[in-house]
C-alpha cells in the first residue's frame, strides 16, 4: 500500500453547482425497475445459467413484479439468442412485461439484435457506446466528435430497423462509462441521440446513465444526474435511468441519491449480482423504500423462496448478513437486544399495533417470510433472560416471573457456553422442563390432605427424602404455605416462600395449568420451580418441591 500517489480522482464534476437533490429527505415514490439479472448478472457468473435455469429465473422475476427484464445480449452468443427466441416462441412473456436486449452501437450487432427480437410483444432495444476519457484515449483512440458519430449512427439504425421489423419497440441509450465522462460532454452525446429519436409523450425513450465503474462518492453521482436531468433535451419525454455498479460499495447509495436528483428508473439485480463487486442490489434498494412506508411495487414477501431459486440458478450464495435477505439479518443473540425486542413487541401489541417501531428490527421480519421464533430471537452464550423468556412465552405459552426468567437465562447461557453451540427453541424448552419442572429428587411429596382451621389450612403431607417416607402436619395461611411449613418441619429446612404465580397453559389441549414458585434461601439467593398439572394445587406443590430440590 505504498503506491497511493499513482492514483487520482477520475470523475468529473458538473460545470455548475447541482445540489437541489440534497434538500430532499427520502425517496418518495418507487422508480421503474428493470432487472438485468439475465444479462449483466448472468455474464458475471463463473458458470452462466443454462436455458432451463434462465427460464426459471425469468419466471421468478415476473412473479416478483418486474415489468422490464433485460434478457440478454442476443448477438453475443447462440445461447443468448436461443433463450430470447424461446421466450418469444413459447409465449412465456406476459402481456404486461417488456423484455430488454442490449447491443453495441455497431451495425452488424444491431441488425442481429433486431432479428432476435422479431415477434416480441414489446421490446426495449438498448444501444450503447463508451464515452469516458479513458475509453476514448486508450481503447478506441477516437476524438469526441468520432464518439458522438458512433452514438448517432447507432441511434439512426435503431430507428430505421424498428420501422422495418415486426414488433413494438422502445429505444434506450447508454453513454457507457458515464461516471468517467465529462458531464457536459455526456450531455452533448445524449442530446445528439435524442435529436435522432425525437421522443414524444406517446413514444418516450430511455437515457441510461450507468455507474459502469464507481469512481466517486454518491453525492458526486447525484450531482451528475441532476445536471443531466436539468439540461437534457425533450426531458418530459425521456425516462432517465440509472445502472449503478458497486466498486466502492456504494451502489445502493448511488441509486437512492440519483433518484433524489431526478432519475426515474433503476437497472439492477437481485442481491447485487454482477461484474466485479456487482450491480446495485434491487432487494436492498426496494426494501429500504418499504421500510419507510413507500411501496416499491415489487413483492419480496417470500424472501426465503427467492433466495432458494437465486442460489439454485446462479450458483451464488446470499450472504448471511445481506440486508433484508440474509439468514442472520434479523437475528438477535445479544441479551440486551433480545430483551428490547421482546419488550418492543409487547409494547406494540398493547399501544400501537398499526405501526412498526420495534427496537433493532427496521422492518417486521414476517413481511419477508421470516419468523420470530427461528429467525429473530436466537439463543447462544451471549443471550439473556429476555430472549429465553420470549421463546418460552411465544412458542410454549410459559410466562415466567421476571427473576425466574433470569435464572432460566443463566441456565441456557451455561449450556450454550459449555457446548459451544446455539440452542434451538425445542432445546430451550427441554432444558426448562429438566431444570425447573416437576423435579422430584431428592425430596418428593407423595400425598397431601387439607382441612380448614381458624381461617387458614392445615396440611398433612406425606413426603420422602432419599427413599425414607415421613408424614407431617403444619398450619398455614393458605394451602401452599401450609405444605411449605410441613416440609420445613419434617426436614428442618430453612427458606422463605417469596414468589408464587400461576396461569393456564392455553396451548395445551389437556387444559393444564402451570405454577411457578420462588423460595429465598438463608443467603438471600432465590431458587425456582415450576409444576404442571390439571389441578392447580397439585401443580403448586410440585413447583414448591422443585424449588426446594433446586436449592
């Protein structure tokens, strides 16, 4: 990293100040979306998709709601050509979907492209040539005037062939490597193309300004977009499009700021697949809008299913931390996070069920096909009482007393820490039952009889300790207190009964109830037990005995 001096900024600022976009707070409406997964994304794969995989992926894109789908570069290979013809000849393109094809601004490639799209219900013919300083000087070795001539001649040929070819065509032009082009020169090229096409309200065209290589911070791109939008000819009849790549990791930011600056349309891919570091991730971009109450017009409600098809067709993996789609993006292992989420869920249910404001969760995971039990509250050695308590409550109907939740949290933490693994809900429930429910060793109560006396109760308790049975009587101000006093008397136990709670197990078909008992030992610490039975008194006694056994 000692050669930093060989690098310099390669982007070009507009010739005037363009910062109106900075006054806007958020993207207020969704753009037109164009998926380029089947062209830009596919050409970036180590093993490009087969015909069958492309068809499956195309159907996925239609299901999600894309109305414009770039299906390939049909003049580039026989595979690309065959896929396009298959879509057309097998009538796989819905009436409300427009396919898009890419072509260089070269005559034989443009002609081959029109042959490929013949018979398509609707098609966007996307023509491009490179305009940047580096491309002009190093690759094409052509002057500005010569580069403009290439663009204009390509635009003229599109217009001619569209009139000769069966179909319904819309035109799109990209000054490739736009971000490395002087904005005033990019404007000159685009306006020259527009003068050929002369778009109208009934026949709009698309000018696409790609971040072919990301060279700047997002605000620079936004200024470039604003400059183009402000000075472009026929602007009211032009759909201003973006195609951001992600070389600096700012693809989503480029697209969002570009929309603030006047862009109407975005080309991108699912999960950001594309050349080098990829394209703009349309999933993230769309879900960012969704999280602020703006309908993106795309349906990601089955995110796990979308991920599955994507991974199967492309051979790529959706990263576990990929925004909104990754397996762990909603997961909370931290005890404090779990506690906040659990309390936020309760607050929302009680106070404001119509709006989502849960801490640590920017959206409701169920909106994208995730669930709280498996995807949000995850238990490991970093977890605490809030997460463990939430799982036991939501999955198993156990509403533990606050201090008992703490004890259960420590128990789960210890098991996870010792085994070096995550605990799944069924393992947590099993641990609860093993540790806190109906533990009958070394003390056990075999039989209890009650009678009322002096406004209280007397309990006759038959119990055993290490196999030896004893029957004891004691009085108390309630049934459980009387049993507690009898056991203290029988075995000279020292504790105070400090917590008692009970509730029905609503998820149980046998109409059972659960009781929780906490006792305080001489050193001030608490010991806990739970009992489950159809008879609440029986359940309470079982809970008391378990707490004694857990001292």
